C-alpha cells in the first residue's frame, strides 16, 4: 500500500482538462458526463428466469433521469450457472433480450448511455439473497442451487466446493460471453463491461490463489489471463467497431502472494491491445477474510496507476460520495470518470445535486427538459 500512496503523490501533478460534467468520448460513443452508475446486483429477477422486471426499469431509468452519464447495469449472467444468486438477471436467451429492451430504451431516452456488465460467477455462484434466503451462504440444490465451477477445486471460504472446468468447458464459457454480448447489442446496449473483478470466474482465473491449473489457462500470468483475453477477442468480434468495451478488474486481492497492482497493469496493457477501451478499477472480493483499508477514495490510487502505467482510460470507484471529492478526482487526472454506487442507491438525483453544489448552470446540467422548472 505504501507504494501506491507514494506513486499517487506523483500523479497529482497530472492535469486533466476535463471536469465532472464534460462529455467523454469512447470509440464512437459520447458519454454526456463523467459521473457513472457502477454495476450493482439487485438480486431482483424474482421469477428466477434471468429477466429484468419493472423494478429494474424504475431502478435504472430513475438514475438516468437523475443525470448519470453512463448506467452500467448490474452483473448479468452469461449462463444460468453463471449467476451469483438464483435471482440474478441474465442474457443467456432471447426472452431476456426482449425484457431488457424497454429498460435500455428508457435509459437512452434520457440522454444517458446504457451499458451492461456481463458476468460468470464461477465458485461464487449459487449463493443466497433476500429473495431466496441463505444470505451469505451457498443455496442447496433442493432450493434451486447448482454445482459451481472454477479454474481449480478450491472453495471460496465456506461456500460449496466448485468443480474444476475442463478446457472444452472453458471454450464454452468464452462462447457464452460472446453470445451474451451479441444479445446485449440486440437489446440496444451501447457499451459492454466484462466483469473480471471481485473474485468471480474471470478473476478466479487471474489470481494464483484460486487458479492452480497446470494447462494453458493457468501457471504464469499469460496463462491466467488467457480466459479474459479470449473473451475480449470473442466479444470484439461480434459487437460494432464503434462500441466501447470495458473491463472491470480488482487491482489487488489484499492478500499476500496473490493478485496485485503490477499484474493488473500488465492485464490492462494486454486487454487494451485486444480492443478494450476503458478499465473500471476496483479491488478485493477474491479471497475471503482479508483486511481492506476502506475509506473515502481508497481505490482511487489504483485507478490512477492503471491509467498512467497502462495508458488506458479508467474509472475510479469506492466511497466517492461528495461532489467536490468527485470533481477533484477528474480535474486532477486521477481518473477519467468516477462511479457513484451506494450514494446513488440513496439518491438517484446525485448528479443534479452535484451540479448545483459545484455551481454548474442549470442549462449545462443533465436535467430532463420537463424538470428544469424544478431545478435546484
Ligand atoms: C448492492 C451492491 C451490489 C453490487 N453488485 C455489483 C455487481 O453486480 N458488479 C460489480 O462489479 N460490483 C458490484 N458492486 C460493487 C459496486 O459496483 C461498487 O464498486 C462498490 O459499491 C463501491 O462503490 P461505492 O462506495 O460508491 O458504493 C455492488 C455493490 C453493492 C452495494
């Protein structure tokens, strides 16, 4: 951590001409500002069919009306057994495409960008949630749980033991990400984020503490990142050239001998060569029972390091809750955009409030025209 703090001091010299409310270009897409909603699983596909519901419509469209530049829809499973919980949304069939479409249209109608995070949960799948019970535990088979899979038969904490994937099955998962991306395009999404963070399947492959394979998908960093690289290539081959591709990655697992910043920078450099336009930098979630020094901006120095060393645009996330705090991160060039997570759960209009607080004229704030008369 001292390394990170030391290097971040240097980065404070980096200037950025952008501010929180200036547009950002990613390939052929312009995002109206630098305040984005990160993916947050709502575990609310209550019919357990992976289809988003009217709840999801309200949840996402209200934040889009509240002025967020990009709305990144929650971890969306590429296969039923890739769900975190039985109530996760998905894009593994065409019915789900139809269910997403009106939500995507609703988000886009406000001027926000609709993005989706594609996920396979691997050994952290089949877990409970408020709609299912078994919160913080594996869901038993008789209650709708399933056999989880992973690079190696190593359980996450007290979760059920996963089964190691065969090479053919790994190829099948690459195809599932590719098909889900094609469905995301069909649903109208304008950007795709690959979930390679927080200890879900791709992250399990990256981290030597969860990947003990001796074949081409394990061993050195090139082997451990092979799954992610193949997924990037596969998705790039089915989405339009002008559509941005994002990767969310944990920059450290906060555990000795595991995943760290240097490997993250290597991965960021590599995926950039494979068509990735932005890295969404988070941390943790891979190894249980670690101590994370959670405080405002605690993940920002990691984002800055990835931005500077890999030369790729980044978003920062994690306890960014105040307008001035967010504005500083962008103005200093510590990140290209910020993501506001839990603060957006309690305040869908966070960006509009921030605009008022920062003195942005109403005409330049992301108001819906119908709401200007009620402006802050
Ligand atoms: C309820 C909830 C669900 C989350 N689900 C996801 C998810 O689906 N995918 C993901 O990458 N991160 C997920 N996260 C992490 C958030 O995207 C974000 O990184 C984290 O909350 C830190 O940002 P914050 O301090 O602004 O909330 C979730 C967080 C919360 C609170």
